[in-house]
C-alpha cells in the first residue's frame, strides 16, 4: 500500500499557494487517488495569509483540513513559524530560504531549504517560485507520478495562458534538481 | 470533458442545478458562497437561462417566488446573514406551496458574524426559515459529489411535494475541491405543474397562488392539509448514512463538514480499540429518526458533533427518546473542530459507559 499524503502549502496571498495545491490535487486525481483541496484565507486577495490543505489517499478522505501535515511547503516566515512544529515526525518540510531567513532545529523531520525565489529570478521565472518548491516536494516525497504532475500542469494552465506551460515545466525541473 | 474532474463545492452546486433543469437563478453576492453566483453568471447565458443579480437578498428571494410560481425550476443561494433576509419570501413560498431551491453556504453568526465555515443555522433551517407553521426540506451534503447529487434530489422532491427545499452546506464544503462526476442533464424530466401561474390561454380556469387567507377556518384547514403532506414526507424521505455503527458503543452524529471530521475521529477511535461509529443525517428535515430505531437500544451513548453550540443535540435526544445519554462536541464562530478534539470526547464518553 502506498502512503497517504497530507500536504500543507502556506504563504502570502498572491504567492501561488492555492495554485500549487491545485496542481498537487490534480496530480493525485490523475494517479486515481482520493483527493481533497481546501483553501483557507482571509478576506483580502493579496498580502494576507493563505494556506491550502491537500489530501491524497488510497481511501476516502474524512477531514480535509490538514492539521498535522506529513509534507509542508513554507513560502513565508509567518507560515514557517506557525506550522513548523505541526509537521508529523518523519515528515518533510520544504522551505523557501530566500524568503525565510530562519532555520528549524527539528531532527525528526526531513527539512529541505531551497532558494526558490532567488532561483526563479535568476532563471527568468519571476513568480514561479511556488512551482520550483512543488518540484522539490515532488522530488523529496514522490507524492505523485511525474506523468500525472505534467498532466496536472496541462490541465491547470488555461488555454489563453498556454505560453506559461514551458516556463512552469522548467520551474518544476529546477525544483527537482535544486 | 473528462469523466471525473475537480470542482469547488460552490461551482458544483451551480452546475448540478443547471443539469437538473434550473434556468432561473436570482442572487446577491456574499462570502463564502460567491463562486456559486459567479459560476451562474457565466453559465446561465450559455444555456439560455436567466442569471440576475438582484438589488438585495430580499429582492432575489422574491424573484424566485415569482419565477417558481410560474412553474419553472428557480433557485437562489446565499450565506447565513443573506438567508435571514430571504426568510420572508421562503415563508410565502411555503404558504403558496411553491417548490424552489435555496442554498445556504453557512458562515459564522449571529449578525454579520464572520466569513469562516459554520453550521450555526441548523435551527433556522429546520425550525424557522420564516414565520408561520411550515417546514422545508433540508439536505446536508458532506462531499462535493453529494452536493451535486442532492441538488437534483432537492428539485425533484420539492416539485413532487410542492415544498421549498434547502441545501444546507457550509463554507468549508463550498470552498473545497474534490473529484466530481456530473449527472446526465435531465431537463426534460421535470413533472407537470398544473397549479402554476403561467398563463391559462383561455383554456382553463386561472390559477391563484396566494398566501393571504383572512378566514381562520380556511387558513387552518389549509395548514392541516399541508401537515398531512409533511407526515408523508417524514415517512418517506428520511435519508442518512452509516459508518461502522453495527457494533458501535458510541455513535457520533454529525452532518456536512463536521461529519467528515467525525469520520476521521471514528477511525482514530477504532485504532485505539474503541467501538465508535458515525451516523450522518443527510436530511435534517425530515430528521432521520428511523436511523435510531435499533441504535437507541444497542448503542451506549451518542455524541452530536457540530460547528455550532449544539443546535442538533435536541433532535438527537428526541430520536433516541432520551434512552441513552447525548453529549456534544464542537466549535463555533468559524472554527472547525479537529479530529483529535472529537476523539477526546469519544474517549471521555467511552470511559463513562
């Protein structure tokens, strides 16, 4: 039996937190898993806190709220501080270290620091740090198959934004190799 | 379109209504239901339907009253404070025996409350969606697929019994995405409505839909007749779902979002060797009292889990005829209980029985 994933993405509104979650959810769907995607955000569209719970499971999902993630992607400092201690032992935490200057001293989880925002800027992929982080999450946890992740990209990038497909693929690749 | 795809609850409700033959939507934006109205604004013109953003919730609900009175499938949607404004028109619909769909994607109350998920409109939905002696059908979906399925049921049963129907959802279900499979469009299967005010063309006597009856006898007779219909509904339309209740000592009763939390909590309790089960009402009115017939003898205790201060507890007590203790666990004001909080209650109650 493969593992269930309870993934939490958290950052500011506008960082692509919900979109990363949507990609993960669709990837799970294409792997024939049960999935839920649950956003949580304040009244403001941009600048407020935004987080997104994604459950990927072989069995029907009860609570869609991820309280204790086994995979956590931190996109800003407040989210890192708020959720770092909630990651279950043995879980994985992906940290955008160009946004988050702090370190976590837990030894019971796999902590991966990626300078995602810096890498995005350097590679002319402004605004795709969330996808770089998702690539890293994929590499570290294997929450889905590579095929399904690409299918999810094809699904989630609307036809009028088709020109963004290749940059997104590139961002995923950079994340995998970072 | 693929067989299965992801949809937000709010959008799934809207698309399901279109698939069920609804071509008239009247609404007014409010968080956390706005995606439903936005989806309708986009979709209704594509299917030659009417999407109208009214000047207020009161106007929108009265437009539903008028449209549904002409026999078409009409609906409105809102969230808690907006539903309060619609209750006047819902009472008039009930008084005229007009079927229509009202969706409540609940948020925290009272007053303007908050914008986070809540189930604090249980009393309003099941006791008083307006003044006067009346009930409406109330369906409480727990998954996005069930939201889709129950929209069709709510329209069909509303038409069959000539009664307004409500989908009582909450901000969590409205905002979350899950895989859904949409039903086949069934617009052509809508039953005839010989009572509808849709123009008599000099071929039949004109129909009247009116709620004003100044003769107490006439009004009483009409209400008594209506309550006979309610009895038939109570007999035939109770719906619920059961999970691990056959050998359960402790039965958690929960609907909608809190039933999902409870489902996880029941699994955790079972892992600890506690015989817990989940009884999930799908209809809140009629409340599924039949589900408790054997359970009230076999189970040792009941826990009502809700995102309110315990509004469903009384219904559970009535259903178990107070033969077993009924306790409450939950959060309110926009907080969602965690599975661990529900588990703690199961353990606490389990220790007493």
